[in-house]
């Protein structure tokens, strides 16, 4: 599993299915990963920004008082008027397809405050090796210039994915989390993902 936006907690849907995950790679530019939280998994954590950039140069990252709003994008004050910027820091970027062993990971979870499409793009041709995706999508422009749901959905459909479930616990007019499956995934894997998410 690849988890971008990781903060030390684990995807609640997978809690009862830990034994299906042998390798975990996590990314969060402002949080240190707990490598000992999952002793049965091979776990690597990187304090980097996952991006589709190819120059790997550091880019500005906006840290807000509510850290859950932190993003490479600036908050749109019309949508989040109470948001307060704490600081902006330069952080190195990385592409997922730059990891030699990336093809051994077949599930991707993103929760990256508007950067989710860039994360998908950073997989390059390795997106074919991803069988399942849980992705955060924006319904409104919470972040200036951030891609919205239609762009993310169109990209995934173009690459052979189909929507399995909207997993929002309660309706949210601003953003949500969607689960997609690759049409090329083995049936046993499709059945597992549907079981995990009760789809």
C-alpha cells in the first residue's frame, strides 16, 4: 500500500485486513512516520511532497494552523474564510515512479489537499500496476488552482479504473473520498476491495 498524506494513523477500512498488506510506503512532508506501528509490515516513510514534477526541486508548502488544511496550494479564502496560514516552507519533491520497487505496490491512498491528481500523474506508466485507489476529491475550489472531482475522475476512467464507492461517512458539499478499482485487477482483488469498503 502507498499512503500519501499519512499522519501516523491508518486507513480505518483496512484495520481488519492488515494481514493482506505486506509492504507500506507513506509520505507526509510535515509528519514523521511511526515505523514500528505495524511490525508485520515492511514500512518506509518519507517527509517529501509527492508531485508530478520531474526536476525534484523543493517547492513551497503552506502550513496552516489547522494542519489538516496544509497544502502545496493556497487556501481559497472564499471557501475557507477562517483558515489561518502559519508558515510556508520549502520541501523536496519526489515522483512515485522514481522508486525502483514501486511496481510491488498495488493499492494507493491519497489525502493530499488538492494534490491528488499530481500524485496519480507521478505514477507514470506504473499506474497500470495499481489495482485499487482511495482518493480524496474536491467538489469546490477549496484551494486556488487545485483540480476538482471531474478532472480526477476523468483521469482515472481514462486509465481503466471504475468507481466502486463514495465512502463519505456523511454528506459533505466541499470534498469527499472515492474508491476506484482497475478493470485489469484480478477478480480476487476486486472482491477483497469490495469487502474492505463494504461496496
